[in-house]
C-alpha cells in the first residue's frame, strides 16, 4: 500500500480500510475515482484519481487551425457549452481585433445566461439526488428542458453548442425566440420560489448541508477557487464584474455571496444566481437591437498576432481561461485551457478528511464538478 | 507594490486590452519558489501553470506561471525557461494548487519538478510511455488498437 496512506492507528481500532469511490459511481457525475481511506464511516484521507476521460483537447488544438478547434470548447464542459463556445470566439476576437455587432452581443448574452440557468438546474437536480431526494431532479429537468428547447430552435443543438462564430453568431434569432425567452423568464421567476420552498426550507436538506464541507478560508488563495464556491465563502468575485467581457458591463445584476463556505451556502449562492441570470436575460431581451448578427469583415484567415494572450470568462463553475500562444501561423502553438473544476477537485484532499462518507458525497455534489472539464 | 519587490524579474507591463494580463516577467527557474512566496504574501493566487515546448526554436521548455488577485484583476505572468535536461523547483509547498499543475506538466512534457510531494502521471494512465504534448510526440503503437 502507498506509504502516504499509513496513519498512526489506535491499537484498539484497527478497522481502517480503503474504498474506491468510482470510477463508475453515480455521485462522481462522470468517470472519476476518489481513493478514500476510511475509519468506519469517517474519511481519513481522500485522493482523487482523474484522467479517465482525457480526450487531448489541448493536443488537438495544436494540430488544427483556430476555426477547426471551434467545436471543441463546448465539449470540454458540456453543461456550460455555450459559455465556452462564446468565450473561445471572444478570445480570438480580442486577439485579432474583430468587432462584434451589437445584436450578436445581445444574442450571446441571452444564450450564455440561459445556458448558465440550465447548468445550475442540472446541478440542483443531481446534487439533491446525491443527497437522496429524487423529486427535485424531475422538477429541475422539466425546467431545463424548456431552456434546451429554446436554444435547440436557435442553435440546432441541445447540449454541445457550436453557435458562436468569430465576429458574431451563426444564425439570427427571430421574434418567436424573444417571446419564448420572455415567457420563460416570467414562468421561471415563480418557479425559483417553488424550488426554494421545496429545497431550502427542507429540514433533511438543511441537516445534510449546513456546516458540511466547509472550505477553510486559506484554501481560497492556495487553490485558486473561483465561481460559486468562492462566492459562498464571502468573496464577491465574478469575472463578469471584475473584468467584464462582451457587454456584461451594461447590465444591472448583483453578485450573490454567503459567508459560511459550506454546502448550504453554495446552494444559496447558486439559487440566487438563477435569479440574477433571469435579470440579465430580461434586460437583454428588452433592449435587443436590430442589425447584423455577424461582423461584415472577418479576416478569411484567422491568424492572431505572434505572442501570448489570456482570456477568461465566468462559467457556471468558475473562471474558465484560455492561454493562447500564437506563433503567427494558422495553428495555435499552444492552447492551455484553465478549467475551474480542475482547481476545485484538487482541494478534495484538504477538504474531505474528517467528514463522513455520506458527507463526502454531499461535498462532491455541492462543488458542481464536470468531469470532462477536469480531464479535458 | 508587488512590481517593486519583483523588479528584477518583471520585464515590462503588458497591454491588458490585447494580452489579458497586466505585467509579464522572466525569471530563472531557481528563483521561482522565492517569487511564488512573494505572490503568496501579497494575496495573489496561482491562477494557472503551464508549459510550452520551445525546444525547436529556443531549445527550452518555457514554464508559465500566472498569478492573479480577486477583485480588480492584477494578472502577472512569469515565464521561466528551462533547458530540456534540467529540473525545475516545485512550488507545491507554497501553492498547493501547483501540485496538480506540476503533475500535469510532468505527464505531458516530462519536465521533472524537484521537491514535489508525489510526482506521477495525472491524466494519462500510469503505465503510459511518452509525453503527449511534446511537439515531436508520436503515439506509441498500442496492442489494443486494430490498424
């Protein structure tokens, strides 16, 4: 056995053992393994083992040109596909100095925020299912379906979107889309209240999450935690506010925070983010301008100037960044994807020890990991 | 001010609107733990750590450390050129986030980090031979693949 796992044992209590959680386990939300060392039900140490779903996205980027890589980012995080797809286009647009028409910016904002809501809804359903509550899963997927239908009609895909283009979006939206979105917003505002009544007030849910999986304050800086996990610890940092990309600086929305840093705080932050996303969508729908949906002049050859650049966007899980090194050719010299789930899952050896096995499941669910994003 | 403390390393300010980071600098690999310590003390976090295979043009591996701060962004990119047969010092003891990033670089490029608590492959399987992100990488023949 690995010497790192040897712990000083109480002579009276020799029943520590190792348990593989995964690679095939419903609560790891994908193919991932956590090597747990347990004393009864209590976790002594935890070591995530990743890479089962490694698809070499970064290597792929090095043997195809910038346009050919366009379908890839949405496959990296399949739940926030739209945000990754748009983010990649924005990174290239900034490097190349391509201007995006107003209408395209608004369409992107609406699609991004709808995607964020659908991602949070999937998280809500699966997280509660991890905790043993099956009903909210059906409610959340019902609502998520409505968003997927709206986006499906516009983009042609339901999960791994490839909708954005360098300089705009691939297809224009019509009035029916705006009407559908407006109807959804009205409907969903009431629905959030229902979720809160069902979930937040539930005594079993509170018992399972309050005070569970508290991230120690020093983890924030040492592990570079971002997204809702960070905001649940009282740091009001959101890439959309800190370094606004696209036209996020034109919208009025709040960055919800909580201070406890436990599973319950992370839930509250995400529930409030649903509401804030609706606010952004409503503002964008009512202000949607007419005009072209893609830039008239986009260079035929995408060749960012020589040098490195970094661009990050706020994904549903945290700060997703792309470090693009260009050598002035058609093909990226190196494209590094900085994914939030990778940082968050690496905190597990520091967070899990001392908790119960059932709480380890709750912690894993509450940080909202997407395994393909960890493995890339 | 962080720039003063690292004045010997920070090369020049980078144009944020184009590059996405505010300052860039070059350091010798042996100075990296010292630099990381300064960033930790100043409240920065290690946002990203990556590597580039520049052996063909510059005969080096370029390690790229990106530090940032919460709130108003203060992104600092420190690069360190490492000759292909040298090892780099690990900063996992200073920033635990570097633990997995260094394992990833070891896995993908074969760069060895001295003082890393548990340097082993992270994304590729344990018995994999080769380092996939090297520019001269050739996929080794697999007994499980039919050609």
